[in-house]
C-alpha cells in the first residue's frame, strides 16, 4: 500500500486507520478526557476506536495493514459489511456480557474486529497465511507485553464473530452473489 493506486484499493482500511490515529491523537492531547467505558451500547461501540498507548495503536495499525488485503479481495462494500457485522456482533455480545457479569472490565481498541477479519479470512480461505498468523501474534503478544490488562475476552469474541461471519457468508454468498471470499 505504498503508492496512491494501492491506497485507492483499500479506502475502508485507510479510513479506519486515519480515524483511529485521529482519535488516539485527540486522547493523547487530552482533547478527549475520558475513555468511553460505559455499559451503554454507544460507549461499547465507541470504545472499539480508542487506543490509549502508542504500542497498542501501532500493533492494531500493523494488523489492519496486514488484513487490508481482504478489502482488496472482496471489495470495499463487502468489506464494510463485514466490519459492520463484526462491530455489531461485538457490541451485542459485550452488552449481554455486561448484563450477566456487571463487573466485566471495559474493552478498548480495534483488535476484536481485527481478530474477526483474520478468523473470517482463515475460514473462507480454508488455509493459513503466515502474514495473518504474524498479525494475530502481534495483536495478542504485543499489547500483552506492554499491558497485562489486554482484553483477551474481546479478542476471542472478535475471532468468534469472524467465524460466525464466515459461516453466514458461505450460506449467503451464493444467494446474494457475494463471491466465496478472498
């Protein structure tokens, strides 16, 4: 994704990356003073775009870069639909989790969605790719080394969302003429 032509191939990934960097900058400059960690649906949605340390931000951006090839493979509209599905799945599961277990800590960052994309790609490809494996390892190990409070629950729910999305995709793709994945 170095040339303008390559950037044009992944407008959704670029938009997400820029949004995450802008929100991080607003938090780092204290323009945003609190992390959206409420138990309401909108706070849970917003929290996916917040990163509070540079290492967390960089590992999520690296993973997004590695997974932007999914956008190239399926196109921007279908990639947007996948992202929206993953975000909705995560917010619904988090909402249910907070109702059942009110003491659950807040999850922040885009890595749950990234785990979903990676899991979706692995299932629809029916194989493993070392770049995806490396991005998963960086997403898990990187932030955990820096901060032991990393939400492994958020990561696993994201991966589960990707599996569900892939299974639904395999059923809906022929009907909606979506293609069979990357």
